[in-house]
C-alpha cells in the first residue's frame, strides 16, 4: 500500500540516534523534529530532516509513530539468546543470502545483493567448531561514508540466521563496482531496463 504525502510526514515522539547520509556521521535528532520518510526498506528508514538525509534504525520505529514489526522484535530476541547459547546447527546459506537481501543502501531502493555489492559469502568453521560467515562487499562509491553503517547492518542481519555464531563483513574495492553488476531485478526497480 502506497503511503500518502501526509502519512510520510512525521514529528519524532522522542530523541533518536540517526546516521547522516552520505557522511555516515552519528546524528541526534531531537524530539518533535519534523521528518519526511523517503524510504522504508530492510527494517530502516531514510528520512529528510532539517539537517539533510538521515537513516533511522527500525528499532526506533516507534519514534516515527510506526509499529516495530513483530518479526523484527522476534529476530532481536533470537539474536540476544544466541549470545548466550551458541548453536550447533549448520546455517542455511540461502537464509543468509535472504538476510543480505534485507540490507539496503539508504539512498537507493534496491538491496545490496541485487545492486551487485556483495562479491562473496562463505560459511567457515572456526577452531571452536562455531559457524562464521564472512562477506566481502563493496559500495557504489568508495568515498561513501555510509559504508560502515551498511556493513554493520549486513553483519547484524546475517547474525539473525539460525546456526550463525559469528559474522564478519569486509568492505573491498577490487573489482571496482559498476552498473553492469546490478541484477535484472535491480535494473527493473531502478528503471534501467
């Protein structure tokens, strides 16, 4: 369902920690700040503020007057449990790829997999018999300050997959990304087909 312009305009009900786009700098948005939701994908919100574009994590959806999805709350609870009870089940690689498809560049409405930003994903067994996922990914532009925030979003989503005990997301610059790496689905979303 498409939101109306009025539904996209909000006043924050409380102070929120956000990330400035594209610098990646932390930003405190005061309570009652007027924001305009420009993108709501992958459990986070891109909003226009008096300070420019910012990304608000889904855990702060209530400050925007949004419901925190039951699925997201359950996933956060599972991640907390995982910290104290390591799993002995083998992670499903397709489930890991699906979690990576839930990560979005805050300025582009296409997930990082379909954008062609994820170069590799491997599941390794550590010396302690834990399952560690290692992802190599890049950004659309090397100078993008959002890189660490996007990488952390990917890492935290991979950690939600049952059986994943550790996750590491590395930003790499070779080969350099270009538009030819975007999937057909991504091209359709961006109107490039």
